[in-house]
């Protein structure tokens, strides 16, 4: 499909399927490019994307319960437990007993890593989105949310 062609001009089911494929192919390519750039930064800090994802969630809401983190991140409780153990071993996170659950907090080292990496990643994502107006960013956010729910 020609990138400039309008979806309204696509007449056959085959043309529409090809256009749909092109959309998802492009989203994947953009996502992989950003992920590759972000992962390169994480490696320097000894983190994987999964570990960093948890670090970000903990850093944004310290004191949250471990059991809630699985739902927030879309991971299984077992996977979260394994990843958290690695963050604890690395000295980035501490678990504090709260009844029968654990509250999660960043250590000073964890806060330092968070404060170093998160702004770098925010700049990368802002740069990638800089070609869109604020209204287009909101429209994209709304469309992606709608896709996620479908």
C-alpha cells in the first residue's frame, strides 16, 4: 500500500488487510527502534527492560505492595517475585513487611539509578514524538488505548 493512500480509497478486502498489516508493521518497527535505544542505556546500568520496568513502577509509587505490582506491570506474581529478588540482590530495592504483604521501596542506590535513567528515557521518547503536535499525541494516546482494549 502507498503510504499516502487514504484508507477510504481501499476497495478490496485484500487491500485493507495489507494496509492493516502495514500499520502494525510500522508500530512494531518504531517500538523496536525505541526499545533498542533504551536497552542500550539499561545495559550500562546492569538492568534488563523487565527489571527497569519494575524499578520505574516502584520509584513512581514507593510503598506499594508487591502483590499489586504484578497487576500494574502485566507480569505474573511469580515473575515479579523473581525480578524483585534480582533488584534486592543488586541493592536497588528493599522489601518491608507490612502484615502478610511486602511494601516496596527504592534504596538510595535505586533512587539514584531511577533519577539517572528515567530522565534519559523520557528525553528519548519525547524526541521520538517531537514530530507530533500535542493534539496529535493525545489522539495517538487515545487510539492506542482503544486498540489495547479491543
